């Protein structure tokens, strides 16, 4: 009799689990408003979808930008987040590369793989994807997430590689590499300057070293971050709150830097880049700007300056995954704080006061 009761309880428990239709997620409720609350659990909507149970996720500077009203495309009621790793819970009938139980890296960019832009590896502009997670559709700062075009938007997570290192492959590492280093055309022997020693600037620092620049200046207001940058490969650091970064660089170089990487998204930091670039140089803008900047075209046109900017395509993620797997770079060292997913509100407070809290990247564990 007791065995029957136990078996019945087990069946009822399993049924309740299967029928659960809600979960917890971090929801944007308008500028300055977020809440961790009960939301609908995602379901397969199209054959190419997968539903992933989040294992670890993180907070991006872009998420703070959304919170501060910099991204009007994000509507109230959207679950935030576009980075993470997880375990596949369910796949649609059209998914062929993954199955239930697979451990995967979630790309911040969704790619159909067949449109005009995807065929050019411009996945950020996919006609049925791009940056939609935590922007146009619900994102990863939740217990579960739906991933459209799963075959092209997930990566198999290799065994034996640190989970937290893999989270950094979702967004910041490819963004720093593609939009900063590759777009900036960093070459062996170059003198480069990275303005902003936050997570994205640090990612540019780590990946710039693939190309053997002769000198790397890191410019920031935060003493702690500058000390870390020196440990991780910066040859020179400048605290722009203490000394004039432009005067120092122009005094120490013949006529400026070959590549200036803007990694903040503010008029003042973009202005530094304009003032330190040498003739024939590249300004690579990574930072997300919420307002216009003053472009000094009257000075730059005659110097043959190239200015680039953009949204990550994640076309270099497979290569970066190999470098992380081999131990060539260790992006997990960017992580400074750990929280449970249920503590996400506290995590946003810490990340929003990064200088005070000495925070770079935060890991949220489900």
C-alpha cells in the first residue's frame, strides 16, 4: 500500500513538472524599471526553435543601456539578457544539429543561415534574426529561453572547458574581437589605444594580442581596471581622470596611434579617439552611443582616417572557441562577481556601480 502511494506521488510530481507553464525571469518594465518575476515559460513556436534551460548567464553593458532608456526597440514586458550557456530542454522538428540534453553556448546573435546577410556572414543583420534576444524577443536572464534558428544560433559546448569562460563567448569576446580589433585592422607592430577598460575594452585587449601590436595603451578612469589591464597585456595605462590622455599619447608617439578603439559609448571617449589617431589610422567604435557625437570631419578628412562601427556578427566565434578550448586565452578572468539568478536585482545594482564594486563581468547561476 505504501509503495502504491509513493509511486502515485512520484507520477503526480512528474506530471506537475511537465505541466509547469511559468518560470522566473528579469523583466524590463520601462526606463529605470526592472523586476524579477513570474513569466510564461517559453515553448517551441517554429520547427527550427529550441528551448534551453539556462545554466549560467551574465549582464551586459547593453542591458544597462536598455535600463537607462538607450534602446527604444526593447518594449516593456521583455525578459532581458542575450548571453549564456545551458542544457537543451526541447527542440523543434526542424532542428538537426542538437537534441535534448545537449550542453550549448547561446550566441547573442540569432542567424537563419540562409538570407542574403547570413550568406555574407553578416549575421547581425539576419532578416529573421540578428540581435533579437533580450531586445525584440525574450532573453536569457531567466530559467529558460527560446532560441530561434537553433542550428545556427547555438554552439556545442566542449567538455572540460570552464562554463564561465564559455559564457564570455556569447557576446563580449567576439564583439571586442570583431568590432574593435578586426574592424580596426590591428597589425603586427601597431601602436593601439583602447579607450575604456570595461568588459568590452578588456575583450579587445585580450584579442588584439593575437595580432602582435607593438604597444597597447589602455585609457580609463578606474585605477583598479587599469591595474588589471596591465596584468593582461596592456603595455601602457593612462588614468584620464588624473592626466590628459591626448597630450600624453601625442607626446610619446610620433603623431598618434595607428588604431584607436572606443569601448565606452560616450562623446568624450569618442573625442579622445579622434584626437589621438595618426594619418592613415583606424578608429573602431565598439561602444553603444545613446546620443550623437561631434565628428571632427574638418580635421580628419585630410588625414585619410577610417572610422568603423557596428553590431557583432559572431562569425569569429568558432575560432575564438578553439582559442579558449586550447587555453590560449582565458576570458573567465574577466569575471569578478557571482550571484544566483534569483539574486539578479542585486547583481544589477553591483554592475551598475562597477567602479565602486570593482566589477567587470558578473555570472548568474540558475
